[in-house]
């Protein structure tokens, strides 16, 4: 397991603000690290799969303004098979198997609520093994997964000296 320190945490936070921020700018903002040291830390976090750098699509910018969470109850011997089928749909942004009252949870992106309704009833509901669905329209997201930050409790004091 990779041990993160406060400097790594600050670097990650800056990259979350702007994923194209150059190492030189990060070093300047840190004030006490060289560009080379920052680049080394970023490469090390990438190599250890602590961070990934990629573009994040804004579905609303593409006209997909309705988000729906759909919880599925599935026959026990079909859970993984159904989940793998759901991964292939372009309008599903999230698929996870869960433990509890429901077996699979997905997030559907759509242009309007009637599109969500059609997709849930005519596509998801007809997948063999699906017993029941429960759909919730999400009108407001206050924090999304790509906004999650490294908890301060995980960042040690300057562990990764350069």
C-alpha cells in the first residue's frame, strides 16, 4: 500500500482543480519543492495506481440533464451476469454489485424522465434474472465521485522525502 503524505495530498488537490496543471506551476504553488520532485511524486502516484489522470465528461453539457439511480433485485445466480450486461449500455454511468436489500445499483443518464422510464421498463426490467427495479430521479448532486478528496487522516507528514 502506498503511503501518502501532505505534499502528495496537496499535489493531488491541485491536479483535481486542473488536471493539466504543469509540474512547474505545482512546484511554484508548493513553494518548497522542485519541478523535478513534483514530477517524480506524480509519476510515483500514477505507477502505484493512487491517481489517474483523465478527462471527466459533463453529461449535462451533452443534453443529458436527468440522472436516475436504479436499484435492482436480481436472481442470486444471475447477479454478476446481469451487472456485466448493464456495463455495456452507453447511458449507464455507474454499475456496482451490492450487499443488502438490492443486488445491483446503476446510474442512468438521460435527456428527460420519459427516456429514463422507457429504459428502465423496456431494457433493464427485461434482462433475464432481473426481478425488480426501484428508480429514483436525482435532481441535485452536491458531491460526485470525481470530487472525492484524500482524507487528511491518510496523509502523513512529509513521508516521501525527495
